[in-house]
């Protein structure tokens, strides 16, 4: 996960069971401003894809 062009996190979605309604990454700022969030998928052998339900922006 990149924020404003800087890598801030690596998220591993591997799980032995199905989980619902899980926040897998969050970010907060102390003041309002324009930001860019970029998710880069790094597919690996046996785990080549991801599925997301969406992104939430709360102002």
C-alpha cells in the first residue's frame, strides 16, 4: 500500500478460514488534505490474485 507515492504497508491476505467484514488496512491523518492511496498486487506462486470489496473514505 502506497500513500502519496511512499510505501507505507505490506498486507498479506492469506487466511486458513474465510473472514468477513475485516478492515485489513487503515490510515488516519491529523488534518484534511488531498492524498493518493495506491494498492499494488504482488502475486506469488499459489496466491496470484486478490479480491477486495471496496475502499471507504470518511470525511
